[in-house]
């Protein structure tokens, strides 16, 4: 690992620890308010994604809702960054899952190789933060029953993930604007 990578990782760890320490220091009422805002944001994004997914007749619209919850963060920038990682991981995982399903995704060795390939590819293209998401998508491609060809399932998964991230981004942006306008909080976008 290079020194800049190490210093970035240390800075992220320190920032996360500082945030957790700050949140733990908040009074119960403030934590309840922040948790309620996050819950409303995640539920709104997930509900919107699910309704649109059903309206579009996607195979399993619940993946869009799950994705919206998974990427929802308090600030728009954090949601955007996590959405980017989710999309990259889903794309790599879908491609690897497509290859694994085509070459024999029903066997444990093929499954393990497919998930490992998705994780390694994310690291090789320098998006290690998307690696676990790539492995999850490859797992979904190979282990969750679906209708249609592997190609169709890969495209549907990617579409559902995209729908979930777009809905989460939209809701987070709206919520940050509401907080700024009504509560005078700084813009977190």
C-alpha cells in the first residue's frame, strides 16, 4: 500500500470515528430527530424506487428498494459517493455473474470463482469500495432465481440498482434543500 492510500484511509477512519463520537455525544432528542430524518429519507427513497419499479414491471422491484436504503446517507455528497460505488459494484458483479451463469453458475466452484473475480476486478480498477457490492450482485445473479436468460437478469439487476440509487439521490437532495430552507441548516449537497 502506498503512503497516500494509507493517509487517505487513516483520514477516513478518523473522520468516521469523529462523526460517531459526535453523534454519541448528542442528546437523546437530537439523536431521535436525526434518526427520524434518516428513516424518512430511506423510506421515501425505497418506496419511490419500489413503486416506479413495479410500474415499469421489473422482475423484482424490491432490489431497487433495497438499493435505495443501502445508499441513503444524511448528505447528498455521501449518498452520491455511495451510489457511485453501488453502481460500479453492480456493473462488475452483473458482468461477472453473467459470465458465471453462462459458464456454469450452478456449481459451487463456479460461484466462488465468480464472486472472487468480481471482488478482484473492483480492486484492480481501483474501486475497492465497490468490491463487496460487486460480490453481492454476482451472488444475486447466481443464487437468486430469476426469469429469463442470464443476460436479461444482468440488465434487470443493473436497472433496479440504478433506479434505487437515482431515487435515493433525488430524495436526499430534496431533504437537504428542505433542511436548508426550513431549518436554516447549511446545505449538505
